[in-house]
């Protein structure tokens, strides 16, 4: 079944933590589950390469104009634009997976220095999260819990 980017399906062949070598869900497909939104994407570690971690932030690969390939190497990504949050660690380049793009995150792995509730969070070139001025980018993530043990953001990434 072919699915255009941004469409929701009602049945899925994969769990949220599955990683597949083939596009079994339809690239860009969206999934609603437990009040959160997920997107099926292709993954790359980038030229770094930078491994993925559960809860880590992901950016859109700058060379992919369709915005369906995500990376953990922010120097290869569209500047400061957050794609979502990883659900799986140590993903393989070229494989497909779900990422969280909407709702309250489970917690950030990339701790953001000096984060405060209401801050907009994006990507920085040092492969960490970054506090952004409110007018610098699409506000894909806004901090809702800034404690050092539970930095959480409200995700509203491009779908």
C-alpha cells in the first residue's frame, strides 16, 4: 500500500520501536497512538557519524528536500529545524523507523543547557539541543518541564 507523506493509516505492520530495512509503512506516514503523533522516516547517522539514542533529537537531512530522511548529525541537517525524537537506539543508516513528532516527549536525552519552561528547542551544530529565540525557526518543540532529571518538550514537528 502506497501512502503519501502526511497521511494517517489505521493499521500498521510495525511496532513503534521496530526498525526495518524496507519501507513497509509508506514513507512519511503518520500514526496516532496514546495521544502522541509519530512519523515513519528513513534514518541516517550522517557524515559524523552520530549514533541515535532513545529520546535523542533528530533533524531533517538537508539534501532530502522531501523531508523524509532524518539524522542525528545536525551538521548535515536543515539548520535548527527539529524533525522529532528518536524511539530507538543505534539505528542503522538507510533503515526505516518511527519517530515522535507530536505530543509530550518522554524526556530529552540531549540535555539542553539553561532550559526553562516555554523555551523553544531546536538543533545545534554540536549535536545537542539548543534554546532558540522565539522568532528564529518553526517552533517544533517547546519546553514543558525543565528539571534536570526530566527535560520534556511539547513536540509539534512538521508532519
